[in-house]
């Protein structure tokens, strides 16, 4: 219990800290009513420290309102972390460097750097201890005015939350100003598009470059991630006699899955053979080396195959669809899921069943066509007839 008293030096609060040590906080000429309110907050902070739980909202709001001099006095008693008056600019750089030192994927680092550049342009000179919910709200308004999709806004706000959570762990803050913002990432099916086989075949036929023919086939008829998996392919990965393809997977390598084995699907093999015929002896990679050299600092996005893909679509007279490469891979996975167990499909595509159901597999026209003629009674009779024959 914290007690309030007065002596010749003024008002004082006596309390026992989390270590069991009796402490005395002198307030000078402070009204007793104000001192009792402060004592209540101190009691609550000590109890939270003993139980290992965060301070309640009313306590953190009070801490954000008090003067720096009094805050520092509380910090000297171990009730709060000492303030480190670090601006947003410096802290973001510290956060980014820490992420990079942990071996984060280059693509993730590039996304974080893009977020940080934007965030610093808005709040870079602001002291991190002065960043409040008001600034968090203004950042959300800024993203909405920029016209970003809901999923993009949720992702960027998620980055901001991570930055301030790290500041809390480092003792710079007591609470995260972004915690009050709750956002949905939206419906992943909103930009889902089924790329029909005849459409991509039309694009392949209009494409003069054999490497691009193969790239399109690997995406739409084998489900490879573009560019990371396709451009990582070597001729040693092609098992001609076994009709298999060993797919290097930079994305899943950090999870202990550096590659996966898939069938050499019949719609891919002709284009692979065509490239094999023109490949110089001793060449390691399937695709041209200058394509690989476009990758900067380990970031596959710098390869930028989208621009050329759009030109090929225009040449073939085909309208672009959303998420060009992703939806080709998703279309292939939807087709596989129609005829193979989902556990097998996800092994071939290198994702999980949960991710496949949420972001990849969709209902196609062929599902409807099969359903129109589907009769479970007839199928049961067929199965029973086969069982009799076996017996």
C-alpha cells in the first residue's frame, strides 16, 4: 500500500517497490488530493510489475501526460523505463539494421525499407516518445488518401506496430500507439483470376523467345514461383529419365525446405526440350545468366519480368489480369486440386493446405461441368461393382 503524508519538506508518498524495498517519493508543495491520485497509480504500477503484466490504459495515459521532470523521477524508482529521446528517423534505421542482421529475406528488407522511407518523410524528426495515437491515426489517414488497397494498408500498419513493439522491448516506450488500430487484410479472393489454358497458350504462341515460352509454361503449367524458382533452375534439376523436376525454392529455404520435387508435366516438357537444344555445353542455369544478374542485393523483385510480360500480352491481344504471375500459379493449383489429393498438391506447389485454400485454390468452370453430370449413387454402384470383381 502507498501512503500519503506531509512533513516540513512538503508532501510525500511512501511505498514498497517490487523488490520489497521501502521508497519515498517527495512531491514538494503538492495538494493531498493530487498526491493520493499519484499514490493510486504507483500502487497499480508496482502490482503490475510484481505480476508481470502491462500497465492498464489509464496508467499509461497518465504517464504520457505528465511532465518529463516528474517522469524521470518515477524512472529513478524503477517504475518506468527511462526515456530515451530518440527521433523516429534514427530508430527506424536501428530497427532496419537489426532486421537485416537477423538474416531476413532481401525481399522483406526491401518492403521494410520502402515503408520506412515513407514513414520517415512524415514523422522522421519527431521524438519517438512523443509519437501518440493522434500521429498513428494520421498515418492511417495518409495511407487511405494514397489510395492503397485494404491489404496493403493493413500490411504497412503491421510494420509500424512491429517498429513500436521493438521500441517497447528496448525500453523506449511503455505502450504501442498503434494498438488501437484493428484492420482486416481484406478478402484475398477479390483479386483472384482464373487464367484459362487456351489464353496462356495463345500468349506462348505469340512469343518468339524460347526462354519466355518456357517461363510462361513453368508458371502456368507447373506452378513455379516467378522469378525466384524458375531462374534458380539448373540443368541438374531436370531429371529427364524420371520425368521429374527438382525445384529450388529460395522462399521456403529458411524453413528447411530448399527444394521440392514435382512431375515434369507434359505441357512443360516440349518448351524445356526446346531450350535444352539451344543451350551451350557446360551452361549451368536453364535461363540466361544476364536474367540472373538483374537481381540486386538478393532481391528477386529487381529482376522485373512483369514489364516484358505486359508487352507479350499486348502482342498476343490479351488483356492483363490482376497479379499476373500469382494468378497463373493459383490457376494451376486449382486444376491440380480437382484431380489430386490436396496434400499431394501442396507438396508439389510448396505451400500449406491453409495457404492454398486461402490464396490459391478457387472454383473453376470445370468443377461446375463435372458437378452437372455427377451422381453419387452411380459412383457408389461403380465402386461396389469393382469390389465384387476384385473379390
